[in-house]
């Protein structure tokens, strides 16, 4: 079970987890998900792959990386809003369908209403990191790394924490 949990926690696309557990007993799947979720949340935040308000990140840490219902909505909005792949629209509709069937329309609408804030934060971070000179400055100096970190924090503070 630990191996499955570890494997799931290494997969960025949360919505694809069900493909990796097909054919397994329901109780084993539930246990694997329960163990994988905190590992996944911690890894995604550590790798700056989730766009969440810094206070929400702090709360998640205090909760041992186990998101509550509201934080799950924020995480789904972050996953959809941070996807820059050519198939992002298709992926969003698949996630929407899955969330609608599992949680209902109100839950999905809350996720959807959070997307514009994630897009704005993502674009602000991306704009700050644009250009090879800035990338070099950020990568090779403490001042640059500190400035990038501060800018990322300001961008993430644009995302609602409630």
C-alpha cells in the first residue's frame, strides 16, 4: 500500500489517479488515497506547482498537509488555472465533469469562481520571470532569488484565502 501511495503522490495530474487504482479493492484505494494526498500536497507546494494564498499554505502545513473541503476547492482551482498545456481546456472540462458528478454544481461553481485569481497570480509570476537576463539574475544571486520569492508571495496573496 505504501508503494501505491508513494506512486500516486508523484503524479501531478490528480484527476488521473483513478487510472492507477483500477481493479483494486475499494478499501485499499481509499487507504492509498488517504496516505497519498498529504504527500502530494506537500510535494506540489514544495515544488511551487500550486497557486494558493500563503496563509492557506501555512494552514495546510499545520494540518499536516490534509486539506479540508474549502482547501480542496482551492487546490482544484490551482490545478486548472496553472495548466498551460495545449490540452488545458479539454483537461478543465474533464475535471469539471468529474467534480460535478462527485460534489455537485455549487462545489464546481466555487472552484470556477476562483480560477480568475489563479490566472492573475500565474501571469504575474510568469511576467516577473520573463527574459533570460532576469532568469540569470534570479538563479545566480541571493538578491534575485529573494526578489523572486517576494514577488511570488505578493502574487499568491492576490488569491483569496476564504
